[in-house]
């Protein structure tokens, strides 16, 4: 019997999640929540670019939560509104609905999350008798399931380094990603990401999860970053970047053991594929890949893996948001079968694309 799913929000990631739920043979869409008044009353199919399916979007949360449903796929943007997001998640969980979500990256590894928030969400899980799984592509799959799978080939692991080498130029999210990362700003602009603890808050959980998976005790977790400006004005889908403002950045979170960074999660992000000249010394994707994830494991044996990604329209950022949605959508059966509580990738069985090969 198909699992009954409510899709919550239909933005950059939710658009792809909604379409996937409609097409998934093991899932049944039973409701859609829309924040935008312009989307209320519209058919779910119209909201994700396919034929009508007979289910219309609503902004009445209580009406949706009164429905019989196994899971809510919560895709509302969480980082700019963390308090409201936690309130939403607890409301849904207390109503007895499992939740999968990429919305708050600080929840991706519950033992690393804020203690008060974790206790509140855990209490909501227990009250509703359900589970919550938060994940995505990065942080998420590229920094946990992918390196964990590679490490299964190793006799010894000396270090793990995961890097996102991505051009964000075609990602249409200037209000959050652009502003949060400080793209298009002077190099000394106080971007929120680079406030003390900001990078660690977002990616430290992946570093700690990897350490726990390896049975390693970290002495500390450090963060570092640098930014570069473009010598010329760039016109991208994300935004127009004036000459002399930030168009490339590098940040990393380092898990330290005996003074040595043994687990590193890092980003090399640019706006526009034609700006490598503003950071020529930084790593680039291999020829033929406009963007990728790179996993480097030093040990016995040492391993290097490049994960390229491409969406249905040929664009890597479309592929990225689709993969972010599908990482949690494909986990719905495992989450619904799990014991009540907050889950991480370490708590789930292997998540596959079961029944998704359309022949």
C-alpha cells in the first residue's frame, strides 16, 4: 500500500519534491501546503509543471494535519526563519505525521544540534509517535552517505575531505544564498555565513557525524574562510555582480585530532563559469563537469571520487535541488518504519531508488 504524503511548500526544492511524490509508485500525494497566496487553490500538478492531479494547495495547516497521512515532506525555507520552522516541525510531529526535510541543516545530525531545539523536537516525535529525518545533498549525501560508502573499501582511514566545487551562477536564490554568502558585496561585508560559529553551525554536524561513524574523538572543530572579488562585472541568474565585489568564496570546517585536520568539509563556490581567473589557484571540477562534489580519502587504499550532477534541463543547479529533494523523498519508507525520534543517516538502512526505474 502506498504511503500517504503531504507536500509542505513548493519553492526551489519543493517544486521537484512535489513532482516526484506524484510520480512515485510507492507514495500517494494527499495534500499540499502553500505559503504564497498566489498558489492557494491551484492544482498540485500545475504547481510543479505537469498535468492536473485533482489535489489543490491550501494554506490551512490544521486542515491538512487533520488528514490521514503517513508523512509530511517539509520543504519550506528554514534558515532565514528557524524559529518558525521549528514551530512548524513540532506542530506536524505532534499531529502524528512523520517528517522528512532539508530545511534546517543544523538538524542533519541530531547529536550536534542545539540542545534546546533537539529536546523540543524529540519530545514532539515521542508525543506523535513518529520520526523526523533531515538531510539533503550538501550538507547531506555528499558528506555522509557517499564518503561512508567509500570508506567501506578501506583497511585504514587517515583523513577524509569532502569539497563542493560549484558554480552558483544559475541558482536563482539571491535573497537567501546570495545574501547569506555575501555574493556581490564588498570583500569586508559581514555576511551571515562568516559570523563566528556560522560555518560550524551549518557543516560541523557532518564533520562530527563522520568522526562518530569512524569511532574518532575530535579535539576540536575549527572553521576558516576566504573570499575573492571579480575583476569584471558578471551577469548571472543569481544576480549581477559588479567588478570589485565578491564572486568566489572558500570555506571549510575542520575536525582536529592531535593538531591535524583529519575530517574536512569545504566549499569552493563561484558565480559564473567564466570567473576562474579571479581564483585561479583554487580547485576546479574535472574537464566536462561544470560543478561537482569531490571526496578524498587518504588511507589504505586512498580513494578519490568526483560526483557530477545534471538536472533534466542539463543544468547542475537544477540537478542539485532535485537531488536535495530526492534524498529525503526516497527515505520516506525507511523513516515511516523507524522507531519514533530524530534520525540521521547513521540510523537509516541503505536508501535506494526502489521502483523508480520506469520501463
